[in-house]
C-alpha cells in the first residue's frame, strides 16, 4: 500500500461526481483537524478520522501537525519531486 501527499486549491469546489467513489467531500481547516485528532471539540462529530496506524491517518496527522511542507526548495534538497495533477 502507498500513500501520497498532494496539494489542492481550497478555493475550488470539491467534485464528487467524477468517479462516484465519494458521497461527500468538504474542506476542513488545520485547526478543525487538530481538534478532531485531539478530540478537544465537537469536530469529532463533524467527521471521522482513520486510525493513527493507517496510512491515511499518518498522512492527515503529519499535515495537521505541520510535519510536511510543499516548499519546492526543501523538496528539491531532499530529492523529492512535486507533481501537480490537473
């Protein structure tokens, strides 16, 4: 199994009609995700989160806790390539 970090334009609508895989999709702020991860607010009732050991759980936690960066200079230094899919 593999997991990927990606960038998205949150000013654009989330499309769920492209392949019928998603029923609903919404944007959440980093603060809302952190609150749900830490179960410190009512955000837990807004959305569920994968377990901490699942790839999706690791990716979400890394983003919410600021462990990833899309700074092209840093990515290049690490030998990583940013690919944008349109």
